[in-house]
C-alpha cells in the first residue's frame, strides 16, 4: 500500500521540525553558539522541545492527515515549533546566526498547517 503524496508531505514537514528541534536541543546541551536559552519565563526549554518532538512523532505514527487525533497533533506540533521558529525570531539579536533554522521551521510549520486544513476541508466535503 502506498502513502498518499499529501501524507508524505506532512510527514516530511513534521520530520523537518523534529530534526530542527533535535539540533536545537543538542546546541542547548553542548552550549554551542548560538543556542536557545535554558529557560524562558513559562518553562524550561528542553522539556518543551521534548514535548514538541513527541507531538510531531505521534502525529506521524497515528497518521498526520488521516485521523482526527493525528491532525490535532500535527497542528499542535507545528504551533509548538513556532515558539522556537516563529516570526518573533526576526527581532532576535542573533537572527543573523539562526535565520536558516527560523525560515526552515516556518516553512515546515506552515506546510503542516496548510496540509491539515486542506485534508480537513476535503474530509468535510465527502
């Protein structure tokens, strides 16, 4: 059985988010420049990255576009990733060092959200 193209695209975008967040986590642990702060006012970053990667992995396993729970997890993973890669990063003092990850993360997150919206609309039409 082959995987539909849109599902492969969603899985690829979710995988890109996982790889980007794993890299951020590695930079945090290694304290290599630039690395994310260990904490922000709401929580510590490492557990948050773990939760975001877990949501993305669970979405892939369940079916990023097939099941309602997979679609919810996909959007949740994309929104969580935008904490690290969202438009607020354009104002970050280190933007010139982190822009490749920021742009890649935004493209992947937007792709996930668009694909989920498209799949949801297609399901409601049938």
